[in-house]
C-alpha cells in the first residue's frame, strides 16, 4: 500500500499474509518504509527500524519479509544511515576483544558458530544470527553491541536474499 512518494506502509505485509516469526505485527503494523530514490527495480535490500526493532527485506519497492530483531543497546547503538554489505562470513567465532572489551569482563563474550554474518561497517556492525538471546528480545529490546541480531531462520533468509554490495538502510 503506497503512503506517499517513496513510502510503503508495513501493514501491506499483513495484507500479503506475511508475518514476523509467526507472531502478530501489532506494534509494527503502522510503520512505514522509506524507499531510496535510486533503488533498482529488483534490488534486494533491507530496511532496519531501530525504534520498532524490525527489519524488512525489500525487493525493489516490494516488502517481502519482516523480521523482529535486536539492535544496539545504550552505549553500543547501531549506527543510523545507508550502508552496503561489505563482506560475509557464514560461520564464525565472535569475541568481544575485537571491540576492545575484555572477554572476562561483564560485557565480554566469546561466541562460537555465529551464523550468516553480513558486515556493513568497518567497526564490526553486522546482520547475523543471535542464538544466545531469548526469543523474547527480538522485536522488543535492544541488547547487542551494535549489530542487528535475529533468529537463525531469519539470518539464513537474509544470507540468501542479500549479497556483498546490498543496501542496508538503518533509521529510527
């Protein structure tokens, strides 16, 4: 459903029968997506709404999948802006020491088998599986160190949907 030049209403996802992890879109169904003016007809890209904790996979101007996510917590905010997927790692170990956080500190981590990681900044911000968080945080709470985390099936979908060079638009 068009809502003005370059905007789509996420409720169109409900009308198309799309859902987010089988859960209700109640808190997100009035969210709009700003379509970049230079988006290609069938360009695969994602819109990340930090306020709603929702990511939408878009094919050109058509939303195809909505995903509940968890983004950067206070002090570790996910950056807003327009980015491109720079590189991808299918299965990796993430260590907080790469961000200057000692692994043995309260904020430290050493996580094996983080799946379908797609980096969009040189500072380590990425879209990826977030297996260590409970389902209740996705779409509800910012808990990451700046990444856009999601459930495994959703990260696999984005792995198959996006490629190096794909657009990542992040906003409040």
